[in-house]
């Protein structure tokens, strides 16, 4: 497992009964997690006094209950990278802290390349990977279909002192954007993608991971440079194994470029138990 264990501003304090108790800077949040099927060892103390508790609804969704008056948003840091945190209506906070293992990895790859690197971040959300890549000196194109998330990414870049970095923010359908880039002949040295399990485009197009990921990945190879540095896939789709990601990368990236493939679970340390909380999988292809 790839474990994001270098945080100081974030912590999984404890887990149990379908919930995780987290510290986000100065505030503690209690949120549901379907992977947590074990009981809470001792539901007292911080569990009872979390600043925010997201309660799931039996009919789907849920709502926040706040014990204290939280600010609308606050800031946490991972090294020199800074991010706005804001509890949303869908239990999320605008950041997936387990992705820090990928941020550190890609920053090392970009810095050690000793050449200009152009990165394409697809399904880019609030820009954690965008900020990491730009901070390492890469030119970045950030693409997400949600206008609000693109704005959030801009704010995260500004927080990290990257307001003048070479980052292009694109609010667009990811698939259409990649097709246009291919027609334009524009190329990238690295691609990052976090594709959803299911989605629907602006014109009613449907995306289903198991049907569309392979052809999309294969098409993405047409916009890579002759000497690509890496390609990273993140997935939170239940039932998709790391072996499937390995096979996809082998049949696309390795077939065309050689290189190395590494896949595995991604997770976070749990302070109370010393165990690790699984948080999805990753697939990395990198050049030799």
C-alpha cells in the first residue's frame, strides 16, 4: 500500500462503525466511509466532540451537524502546498489527503527530469495535483467540467504562491478537450487522471468506467510527447482492482513506450490503531 504518512495538518484519528474521525488543521470532522466495517473501540472523547459530523440518510445523501461554529472554509498545508478546506453537501471537504503520496512522487519526477515538463491534469477537481506539479516547475493544464472546482483550484494555487505559475485552467468536458488537443497537435510529457465511475456529459453522453477507460486511455497516448515522463491513474471505483489498472497500462503505455508500471492500494495511517485505511487504488506508468 502507498501510505500518505507525511502530513502534519491532517490526521485520521480513529475509525469504526462506518465512520472516520479526522483532524483537518484546527478542526475535527466525523465522516462516513464504506470501507470501515469494524466497530469503534471507544466512542468517547473526540468522537463525541467532533466540530462537524456528517450524518448519512437512509434515503441517500445526508447532512452536516456542527457542534461549533466552523468558518466557511479554512486552510491546511502539505509542506509548501496550501489548500482551502470546506465541508460540502456531499460529505467531502474539497481535498483527498491520501493523494499526497502522488503529489510527492510527481514532484520528485518533475524535478529530476532536468527538462521542461508539460502536465495535463484531467478530472482535476480542486487542483491538488495541479498545485504539486506547478510547484515542482511544470507547465500545467488543469481540466474539469465543474466551474466551481476550477475556481477552487485557482484559489489553491494562489494560496501556494503559484498565482503567476504557467497554469491554464479549462472548464470543459474532458473527453472533448483531449480530442481537440489531438487535432491541434498539442502534446504533453505527463498525464494525470482521476476518472469517475459514472458520468454524463453536457449533451447526454454517458461515461462508464469499465466501458470507457481503456479507449480513453488509448486515445490519451496520442497526445503524449515522444519522450513522456509519467502517466498516473487514480480510481475510487469499488470492484476495480489494481491488476486491471496494470493490464490497461501494459496494453497502452508499456506497449508504446516501454517503461515501468506500478499499481497498488493508496491509504492513510490511523493514529488510534496503527492500521491503515484503504482509500482507492493507483496505477503509475513511468519512463525508465
